[in-house]
């Protein structure tokens, strides 16, 4: 009560109280490191929106989560393009001419997708646009090719965080997860149309929940202790591939930006229910054509 009276009698005191309250609100609502202007959104020849993610450094992993998320370490990532939405059934059918998803709907994410299925789609999408495919017949990836591929684990987490160092792209308050993703507590045991929840600061939808997303990397529990500091592509050996982001069937913990999971590439002895697995694509930023020479 004395504080209130003092504020009424002293306008300068009231001003400082407002500043302090405003500062505390900004710390809760605005993830650190978010750029003032959102990244560029481009539309591919196939009509799919992608976001141009700026290159930069970030702290990958967590020292407070599961053992495979540590050590938290700084990683540098080159700029790249990533799908704004999880691959929908509409776009999947357009290239693959088949839809094995359990929860049918053009705007719902494609699920029942193995890692092999996702890699085949990436190559088909590349070829449809006249781009060199990234995946070889032995499933190795040519990261120098200009075609589409699955994101590396580092690219995925960098894009998901969108400048945030908190548990989620929107902060660490789990009560806000319902506004940003579909998970066990709000999904009613099914997927939902892509893009119905709030995007992260870089304009990406459903990075937390809906379907878990395949990465290009093979999984190694101890990889973070030996991974290169720039553009890590995962270990050369491994029986499983990385899965990120949680799904409609998982807990809030599984939807954290740093949470890692893995599954077998061809659904042989799969760890996750097949209807929880989907993906989105990335590609290199196309080089700008050289400026034509002009007569002087």
C-alpha cells in the first residue's frame, strides 16, 4: 500500500515502475537473438513456401536434458532454405502418386513416412524442378548438390530455435506450448492441418509437435562431444536416423528444441508409431547468377 501511495505522489517513481514491468514482460515473451526483420519467404517452382534462414552461430543441445543432448556446444551454420510447413499430403501425393497417411487430409502433414520415403520424395522434388538430387542409391547424401534433402540435425535445431536459447522457440513456459504446437495434451490423438498454430520468430510452423520430423543425419548418442563446429552432418555410421520436434502423440518434453530421438530408416523394427513420422525439406540457397558485363 505504501508503494502505491508513493507512486501516486511521485510520478518519476511511477515511471520507473512501468519500465521495470515492461522489461520483465519482454524477457518472458521475446526470445533472445531474434532478428528485427523476419527472414525472406520464397515460393518454389512447385508452389511450396520456404524460408531463407540466415547463417549464424548458436548453442546447440542442452546440459539439463537427456545425456544425448549434451554437451551444449556452439555450432556455425551456413544460410539455407527450409520448408515453412511440414510436407503436406497434397504436395506428397503430387510427386509420389500415393498417400499412405492414416489421418487423411490435403493440408494435414504426410505421415506413415519412413526415412527412405522422405529421401525418395526429396530426390523426386529435385528432379521435378530440374535440380541435381542429393541422395545417392546407397542413401548417402551429397550436401554440395543444389537439390532438396532432409535438414541436418544442426540445421533443424537452428531453424527451430529461431534465435531462442530457451527450451522452446517461444520461451520455457510449457503452458504456452498449446499455442504453438499439437502434442499429446491437445491433439486429440491425431494430426492437424499444417500451419494452424503460431509460427516461430522465423515464420516456421509446427516445429513443435504435429508430426515428428526426419533429419538427414544418422544418430549417435555421443555425437555432440565430437561433432565439427561448422555445418555438422552427423556420424558416418549408424543404424538409426535422427527424428526431431515431437508429435501429436508425445509429451511437452519431447517437443523441446533440443530433444533428440531416432528411428530405423525403413520401418523395420520401428521405435515410433508410424503415423507420428513426417518431414520437411531444405536446400542450399541458390547462387546468384554473375552480373552480365556491360560496355563502357
